[in-house]
C-alpha cells in the first residue's frame, strides 16, 4: 500500500460532499435567520424612536440636485 492511497483515503473520509453540503446549508440557514430577525431596511421608519429623517432628506437632496443640474443643462443647451 502506498502513502498516496492512504492520503487520498483520509482526505475522502474527512471531506465528503455531504459534509460540504451540510456546512453550506447551516451557513445559509444562519444568514436567513439573521435577516428575518433584523427585518428589512426602510428609508424612513416612523415606528423607530431614533429615526430623525436624515436618510430621506439625503435622498431628497440628491434627487433635487440631479433635477437642478438637468434643468440647467437643458437650459444651457437649448437656450
């Protein structure tokens, strides 16, 4: 019996596809449980007492600036 067969046999006994599948399955279940407990992200959550509305103001500000730049660009191009 050569040492190559012993090494490959040990590897096959230690790491099999079922071990890998169970490991991946456990990790995916852990991630899905974490996401369920955290819920999903909202831009403005009225039920949260710490919510100060800064995210909605930031999005509004970015959209406003894009609108202003688009309007000025159209005015410059056509005017």
